[in-house]
């Protein structure tokens, strides 16, 4: 079963698909990190790691953690998953090294509207409550810094928060503003300086953009 086919069943935890999906997601992230060899930047549910395509950090500290806290992963499954994550990151070594995170911040309702517009069949069952849960996990990890992180480079990696709640697809001016922020962030990484931490979007509102 392919990645997107598994994603389509990942919303049915009682059928046992959620643990399988998260293990698959972890393996895909590990493979991508090794293939790109630290030379590619890509987007994954509102978080970009520089470098890394679908880095293994995102599934553990957002998706898998959320499933465990929601009761869809048993303690033993969660422990095995974390052991796999530790092993893979140690095995990847420099391939999984982090430079920084781009955190695309948008309200859960905005994310849901964008999901509905793009109308992917495997995303048809996603509800607002699920996006709110994922947003909370992103906020704990990247804004509040209250998530327990087990790797030093992930703990130290700077974060650039980008407000993408407004529709920027056809707004050239807004695209320019966002790209200027990203370019300044990358330059700060090259210079060894740290940007300011991201601000919460509103009073605890927002979510990672999909």
C-alpha cells in the first residue's frame, strides 16, 4: 500500500492504521533526509526544516505524539516508535542535521478551507478538531518550546514563524514579503545569528498550514 493510500486510512485509528501510518511516515522522512543529503528544502504540514524533506522530527513531535495523547497509540506502540525514531536519527547522522525551522502559521479554520479547496480524496475525512490538535502540538514544539525534545540540534534550531493566514497564492506583494523574511532567515543562519522567536498567531489561535 502506497504512502497516500495509507494516509487515506490514517483517520481510522480503531482499524489499526494510525500506528502503521506513523511508522511509514517516519521511514519516508528518513529516506528523504538521506536522499537530499542536506541540500534540499521542502514543506511538510507547515514546517520546513533546513535542510530536509519531510524530516523525521515532524512525525514524532506532532503526528505520533498527538495520536498517543489522544489514546490511539498504546504505550508500548509509542515506546517502540520512539526507539525507532532514535535509531534512525543516529543512523542518518549528518543527513538529518538541522539548521532551522520555517513555521507556517494559519488558523485551523483557514487550513480546513484550503484542504477543502484542493479536494484530495485521502484528506476528505479531516475535521477541524484534528487540525486544532495538530496546531496545539506545533505551538508547544515551535513557539512555547514546552515539548520534550531528545536531540540537541533540534532543541537549538532557530524558528522563523510566517503568518500565512491570508491567501498569498495570487498576492505578489505578500509573496515578496514572505520571501524576504525567508531570505533574511537563511542569511542569519549562514551568519550564525539567531532570528527572533515566532509570536503566537492571535491569542493562541492558528495552525500549521497544509
